[in-house]
C-alpha cells in the first residue's frame, strides 16, 4: 500500500491520508489509532478538514464527495457530479462545501439541505475550488486556461481570469479576499484583482510549470512550487517592495510608475520623485525621465497616469 497525499487538521492533532488501494486513513498526530474510512469506490483525490476540525470532506474518482463526522456516525454523500471530484473544501462557517470536478463544473452544497448550486462556464476539467475567506465567493481553476470567480449564493460568474495558453493548475485567495493568485503550466504565477478589473501582476522566474501557489497569512508574500524543482518566495507587499527598491539602487521610481504600481496620487508621485532625485544629487526631470505626469493636466487629480480603461499593465515582482 502506498499513500498518494496527506493533510493535517487545523489544530494539528490529526492526519488524514489517501492510499492507492482506495482506502482513506485517519490517525492521531503521533501515528496511533489508525482508522479506515470506507465507502468510496475509487481513488480518493482530495480531503479537507472543516474549520473546527470535527468533520472531513473528501472527493473521489468515483464522482462522489462525502462529509465525515469524525466523532462517529454515517457520512453524508454528495452526488451530482458525473466525473471525478478533484477538490473539496468547507466554507469558512462550515455550513457549505464546494467541489470541483472533471465534468467541467464546480458545485456549492448546503450541508443543511443537501441542495447544490452548479457553477457552469468552464470548458474543461476544473482542478480546484475554494471559498473566499469571507465566504461570499468561490474561486476555481481549470484546464481550459482560465480561473473563475463566482458568487457562492447563486453561482453567477463575477470574473473570468484568462491570460494563459496553458492549464491553470491552482488558484488561491488572498487573506483579505481582494486578490486571487493563479499558477499555470506556462511557468509563472499571476496576482489578479478578484473582481477581474485591470491586468494581472506576473511572478516570473520559474523555468517549468508552476503547480502550486499560496499567500502567507499576512498577505505580504507568495510561495510558489514548480516542476523545475524549485520553490520561490516572493515579496508582494507594496511597502516592503518600496524598501527593497530603495536599498537595491540609487535610481528613483519614475512618477508615472509610482502612480501605477505604488498607488500614489500624481501629486504625491511628483513630490516623492523630486525628493528622491535631490537626495542623489540629481535635478528632478532630467531628460524628462519619469516627469511627464508632473507636467500633464492630470497631475492635480486622480487621473492621467492610468490608461483610458483604468487598467494597469502586468509587471514582474522582484524576488
């Protein structure tokens, strides 16, 4: 018997693992008290603990999902998918479950009624599905090269995040539910506004498909794992990036870039750029570098540095 994967409960007291002989095993953290959870008729592809650690939800190649009460009792079987269930997770309040399937759909299940809201729109296998930290939305990743943001309540699609020619292997929420992170077979990860507005921030550097990506609990860093046999830790916090940029170079961030990437108003950007140039003994605006926004009509307002649609270009975050 070999094990395909394992997961730890929120309190760190229990371990669940799936075996290649279709068995699902549960242990105490010290390895004692091994218990088999029977019922699935195929390989168990995923399992997640509830936020309180009292239940377990599983997804199986047999097309079903089950919710197991760990204190004892029969599991709740969730039927509706017509192909393998690759992902299953609880909502933050533990009252719902979201599943993702090779049948090109995700489903949001009410554990009280057993009713499901079907999320349709992907054109190929759906690899992952997860509730936002506030529980209002669901994020999916698909082999069709896109990620989707959906309203959990009625299944309406809020945003289609599509910038890949390769499958999107993974998608994850930021802790504040405002951004989403995707990983693709194209060797990069991207950070998107959760509402789909604007262009993504690209995290470039891997030389192979990126299979997994996750935010740190404080949202200031991103960890990625790739088939190139490396993991990378990226700083994505604006304040920390400013410090790294100042420490690494005597070049000043152009005023236009301060507006687009650092969130300054045009007036703030012009003042900061001028002060930086003076600190390094240069005259602000030499050769017009980074200074055109300070001479444009939009300097005194909130416009003038963004494109006509208000979108921002993709950019690479320093490692």
